[in-house]
């Protein structure tokens, strides 16, 4: 079974800023939760062949970055530090996945995906 991975684009895209915004409303109090989706095109030591969108959420005193395409996360005190963290995690995961083929089918699919998009 081949894993089909796509970058899902959230509801709202603001081309003037390059920011993607995902808005979720709760039924009772009409509270809006916003998550920014930041595009990344490069890692620290590798280039990406296609853009990956990183979801950035604020959590009390920190920010959390996540990917819809893989279970990888980054953490930081600022959005930039959080993006840097997830870039390091992606590079580390890519390196580890390329050292062996003894992984679950899901991780082997992630490995093939990373090999496809990382130069």
C-alpha cells in the first residue's frame, strides 16, 4: 500500500503576507482559535524540492510546530525558534530513516516521502 501524502491548504490564505490561517469556531462561546501555517522551503543542511507547510500554535509561554504529513514536532519561545526546531527534527528524522529499513510500514512511507522531497 502506497501512502499518498499531500499538503492540505487550510481555509484561508493571505497572499499579501504569505500566511495561511486555519480558523475553528466553538459552538457555545464563539471563541476563535487561530493557527498559522508557515511555509518552509529549506532545512539547515538540505534543500526541499517542494514547500512544506508547518502549523504553528501558541501554547501558554511557548509555540508548537507540527506537520500534517508526519508526526514530527518542534518547540520554541518564538515562532522562528519553533520553525528552526522542526527543521532540525526533520533533518534528524531524515538521517535516521536513511540508516536502516527496519521500520514500520508507516515510517518506511515517511522515509520514501522525505527521500522524494529532500535534495
